[in-house]
C-alpha cells in the first residue's frame, strides 16, 4: 500500500474535503489565483489527485468552494462591524479582510481563472449578491433613489483601496493603515447624513 | 534563407522595436498580462526570438517598455482633459483609458508578472510618478495638507471603478457609462471647493 493510499484511508469524507479547501487557501495566499493546481492541492494533503476529484469535479469547483467560504467570512465580519461607527468601521473591516487574505480577495473580486466557466458564473453571482446586500443596507439609511449609486461609490473606493493596499502601493503596514483611515474619512464626506437604525 | 530570416531583413532597427511593442500590446489586450510571451510576440511579427532579444533583454523588458507607452498615453489624455470640468472629466478620461486598454491598464496598475524584478521596480516607480503628478496638481487646488489624502482618495475610487468596469461588474457598455458618471459625481461631493487655475 502506497503512502498516498494510506493517507486516503485516514480521512473521513468531510475531513478530506475540508483539508483540500484548507490546502487550496494556503496555495492561494502563497501565489495568488494562478498558483492554484488540483494536483498540488492534493499532494500537500497527502492524497492522490483522483481522491481529490472524488470531492471536486475540477480545480474551478475548488476555487468556487473557497470563494464561497470567503464571501461567508467577509459577510460575517461586516455584520459584526455594523454595531460600530458606520462607513469607516465597515470600510476598515472590508479592507482588513483583503489585507488578511489577499489571494482569496483577488479570487473573489477580480476576474480570475474562471471568467467564462460555470464557476466563473457562480463567482459573479456571489459578487452580485454581496453588492445587493450593501445596497439594501444603504436603502434603510439614505434616500432610496441614491442607494444604488452610493453603494457603487463605496464599493469602488474600498475595492480600489484594498487592491492598492495588497499590491503594496501604500507602503508598509503602519503607513498603509493611516492612509486607509484618511481615505475612508474623506469617503464619508460624500455621503448624505445616514439614518441610524 | 528561411522565411523568418527574410522578415528580419525587411525591418529597420527602430521599426522592428516598434513592431514588437505593437505585437505585445495586441497580445496584452487578447489575454491580459499572463498572455505575454516573447516567443509569441516575435512569431506574430514574423521574426525569430533571437531577433527580438536583440531589442529587449527579456519579456519583462518588453512589458516595461509597453507600460511606459501606457503611462505616456494616459498622462497625455489627462493633460488634455484638464481644460474640462475638473474631477469628473479627469475621472472619465482615466476610466475611459482603462476601458479602451484593459490589458495594458492591468499591466500598468496591478501587481503583474514582474513584482520583484527590475521591470517590476520600474513599474512601481512609474505608478509612484503618476500619483505624484496627481498630488501636485491637487496641491494647487486644495489646502496643501489635504492634497495627499485627497489624491489617494481619487486614485482609490477611479482605480476601483476602472477595475469593476473592465471586469464586467457594471453591466453592458451603456449601463456602465451611466453608473461611472454617477459615481464620479458622488466622488466630487467629498472634495473641498477647488481653486481654479
């Protein structure tokens, strides 16, 4: 019995799925979306590629599952911030998520490996859902006819700022945090007074 | 004499350099920065890879030269817009450049193939220069101690909006233009009254 086959025996079904997703996320943070490879994901977990195919149809199916995890985590983080001081706190959480998971953020929000595939369509739907959540939250706080453009404004500035930060355009970590706070403060000036819920 | 060698004879020195850069830009727009390949660039021009190496040390040297062209063109376009109506006009020009040259824009402003190389450092310097130009322009129009954070704010929102547009997140062309104009209008609300030059 080979070493690989032995490892396959040691995983319960759900455990192996989780191990493969964990392995994919480590690869993603090491080299961004282009570093994802089903063979390498399986190798690091200590199973054969066919064992990985038992859980995921192909690499894009893993990428989609990892992105789903990411959208779930981002959404939970933003929900927790909602008790804080509004747009600034939400912006810091959003950008903090990108800084903590730059490879995952690129997979979730950039046109990655999967633009025209089924997984790419699923990713697009997840992004649209995240944007709809933001717009709905704003509809309770601003004149409803402005919610769409204000939501797109907030998404643009936080997306741009997050990418400048993870691309290293804002300098070292401490310098970056100060600049992010400043930009978010300026960002808030364009908003009408928000109704508090 | 092979067909390839014959082609090499037909190019004057500067013409071949320009033909290689043109070929690189077409590849860039077909498949983004990952599609760049020195062999393919040369093949499309009809010369051998060694003939291309005569002009460019490696692929990154071509990428750097193409990015330099891009920064020159973007800067010229923004200069022309300066006689227009301020931030909105400049923002439309910036985002229009990205929409017209999405592959080139990704090469210029995203962390591309060359992060740790000499060409990557040159790209970083070009980006820093472009940002310094924006900051300097703002220093004449806003309180000087606000110029840096306002410049970063404007860069964040236009960068984010440009990427959302070229990633197809804003829907079809006509819909996208309307949304871009709305977001830029909101963006301007955060700015102090601008001194006119």
